């Protein structure tokens, strides 16, 4: 399976999973980048996977479904209209070249799924975990997001993290403000800036890299995590 990030809207990523002329996409917030990919590579769109109900992750689903007849899959209880299948924690879904396991990762919103492939060492985590950061708590609470991050921490360190937004530099600048003497954070910030200057995405990172430099993922208590999240909100 080939995984291609498609930059979309201001700073979103749609992910295309491609094998044998078929494709699935995760979180199409707008149809245009997916339409261009399907044309350019002559791919058939089979499935759209949605992580959560925010418009910048779902607005491309209905037009792409109308054009291609693909099925749309998303979290049960999310209120997203037009789902062909509602997924719950622990359920699996076939995608081109493999399958994905749904992991409930609420906390950004009360209902949020991530999609994981052990075989591909890949996690599509929407707005739960970002490069060096985590999602804002919009419709839930710190304890819920903390629990979701604990679940992601337990995945294999080589897992590649395909997150919903290009927020890595902002998150690393905050991390450096928190830990000005942390060499791993300084080094990752240099790398991320160089990456963006040449127009490349900073995603995917790996879980191992996040464990070194993501203060939210590294936080060792709920209280420390909640305080950190509150400081980032005010930053
Ligand atoms: Zn969101």
C-alpha cells in the first residue's frame, strides 16, 4: 500500500491509500485534491474514511461519493450525515492493499476515531495527535483526550503518524518555549523548518519521534497534561 499526503484547504492533510489501481482516502475536507489524484493516477475511489465531524475533514465526502459511488465510513454517534457504515472501536475495514482497525480516540471531539494498520505501521489520527502536539479540547475534556493519547502511546514505536494538520512548527515553537534546553526539540524544529521551506510536508513522523519531542504525548500525569494543554491554548 502506498500512502500519499494531499495538502488541502489552509493546513489540512487528506491521505490517499493506494494499491492495484484502487484508492481510499482519509478525511477529504474538500474534493479537489482527491479528484486531481484520481485523474492523474487513473485510480478508482473505493472508500472514504472519516475521523470526526469537523467540516475541514468531511466536506469533500458527499461530492466524491456522488461522483464515484464510493462508500463513506465514519464514527458511530458522530452525527456525520450520509455514512454508509458506522464504525466503532475495535472494528476493521478493508482498504486497498490491507485493512484498518478503528480505534476510539475521543477528546478533541466527544466522538473521534483513528484508523490503524499494524501491517503498514501507520496511524491516521485526525485531530487527536499532531506533529509535536495534540488536538484542542473542543467538545470533551482533558481526561478523555489524555486516555486517548495513552492508547496511542502503546502502539509500536515505528508507527508512522499521519495527522490531520500541518501544525508541526507551531507546536515545536511552543515546545521550545516550554523546554528551551531540549536538544531533540531544537533539532526537530530545524528539520521541520527546512522541510517547509522546500514545500514538503513534515508528516508522517513516527511514534518514537513523538515520544522524544511531543510534550503532550510524553506528559506523565493527567494533571501535567491538562496544565500543558491549557498553556498551549493561551500561547
Ligand atoms: Zn477537528
